[in-house]
C-alpha cells in the first residue's frame, strides 16, 4: 500500500484532509484469486476522509475476491464534489459522507455526474479526545459542552466549506450555544483557529496537540481514540453513500465494486468498523 498525503498548515504530523492510497497492488507473477473475473482493473475511489481505515480493509478484501485494485483519494466530501465539478478530480466511484454532496452532482445543471446513489451506512458525529488530556476525566463525567467551554481546552473541527462533518460540528456548537445560553460555544463556532483537515485530526489527538476534536465515530474507532456522544443534539451523523461517476475510467471494475460492496463480506467489514449498515436505497 502506498500512501500520499499532503501536509497541513498547522499540523505537526504530515497529514491533511486529502490523500491518495493504492490498495491491494498486484504482485508481478501472481495468479488471480480463485473466482476472480478475467478482467482485472483499478477502481479509482474518491472517498470521505473518515473512511480511511474502512477503505483500506475494503480494498484488501475486494482485491482478494475479484482481483481488482482500489486506488483511493481521501478528502472532505464537499471538496470532492467541487473537484468533480471542476474536473480536477477524476474517479470511478464516489463514497460520500453526505447526500448533499451527491445532490450537488445530480441533474443537468450540476453536470449529471451522478444519476443515482445508495446509502450503505451511517456513523454519528462525536467528540473524540486524547486519553492523556487533562480534560479526559471531565469529559467522561461532565457534559461535553461544559468541558470544551474552558478557554484552556484545545478543540479541533473541520472546515464546513469542504467537509459535511464540519457543518455538523457547527450545528452542535451553535445548537447548544443558543439553547443553553453558552457564548463560549458560539465564539468557538465563529473562530477559524480550531479548523483542521479531516484526516489530520486523529493524529493531532494522538500526538497530544489537541484535547478533543469532533469527528465521526467510525474515524475515532479506527484511530483507537475514546469519544463521547454529543448529548443535547439530535441526528448529527454521516450518511455514507455510494455512486458511480459519469465518465468512469474503468466502468466494469466500478460496477464490480458497487456490487461487491453489498456482499456479506463487505458488510461484515463495515460493521466491524462501527458503521450502522443501512439497507441499500436509491435516490
């Protein structure tokens, strides 16, 4: 597996909310897996950054089942949709964390990049935290919004203009801030100093640079980070969707991946990573 991730402007580690991962590369002289199609191709997957670990596991299993390879680019879903529209990103399949990103690609006015999509899982927005943070104990015993209101609490969130999760983060901050009359939370929502790339946040918590950060539960579990649910909020979650893109470079391999993702093996991987697997539904 090769990983290519650009560096963030404020991150200590070399990770940001965009990257490229090639999964299950074929070895020279290797034979195709038993039962694999005679066509072997590469599926270019544009995926929400929170699915980093999920796509790694899916890629290995998909390679074993079909002989095809997943080449995954990780970014915020909104940024991916923008890149598709501007033709700066090319892919076969879009794995989004928000139906809004899919809808931005539907219809003639949006380029007809997507004709339909299906939901394959959900994951709630949570507050992950560093187990070594001086606020760790408080987060386990005190409402999250009271803890992050401390001026000493170093919080991370994503940019709502490129990541749907960032929109949910603002919904949580503003919803609680107004409902409970907490100006500190409204100030956090208005500030950009706590905004980081989606892929960078787990590493920043692990490195102790942040006390806590909003992210999807699937990303927190993948990073081995403890988290608390966002009590006082409602239905703040990622709806993960799957769609084949217009002009897919390898439509045969793309269709094979879409079919395989609904298999028992793929669903088992999704469940193992903490996703609530939803029945497939078309838009």
